């Protein structure tokens, strides 16, 4: 009999496992070839085939946004907007009147004044902003002392300076 070294149990597992799966040595470690296994869970990694709820949810969100956009645009534009687009406005002729020529300024109406007690040709002329001599000449007054209460005087237009 051959003397055996004390066993820690790993040798037996390695020989049993090597029959099932071939091993490769990398950096001195023996590990089974399990590229098809998930790195965390250890089971075989395969693609999720439960995509239907995601597709249905995406379609529902897109349809909801489209409905929101449709309702919002109808509210913003109102029902008359479609009718206005269907019948474009017609051009209406507008009569343009020629600008009137400016008329010469009319002569100011003749002003009159009724003489009251205490009035003099100088005070009347000052009241209307005319010269005293122009007022007396316009009314054919020779003597300012001959003014009578109740007499009507014509006021000359103001002199242009």
C-alpha cells in the first residue's frame, strides 16, 4: 500500500466534478467552463421574454399624450377655427375718400360790445386786446367823451404784429 497524504476533501470533489465538466486553468485556479451561467445567480442566463407589459404601457402612454394634445388643440382653437379655415375671408373693397383740401381760415365773426357805466374806449380796447385808436377809428368815434351807456360798439380784429 502506498502512503497517502492527508486529504482535505477538495481532491475528491475536483475529480468528481471534472467528470461532469471540463476545467480550465487560469492564473493557477481551476474553474469549470460555465460561460452560459449567470455570474450572480448561477443559473443559465436567458433573455426576459416578458416584454408585453412594457409594450402595452408604452402604447398606452403614447395614446394618452395624443388624446391630451387633441383635446388641448380643440379647446385652444375652438369650433369656429375649423369653419374659418374652410371658408377663407373675402376681400371687401373699401372706398377711400380723397383728403379734403384745407379751406382758408374763415374771417372771425365780428364782435360787439354794449357800453356800460364807467366804460371808456381805453378800458374796452384793453379788455379785447386791441389798440384804443383802432377801436375809435373802427366805430367812427371822434370824441371819447360822447360814449353813451347802452351804445353798441364793433370790436376790430386784433392787429397782426
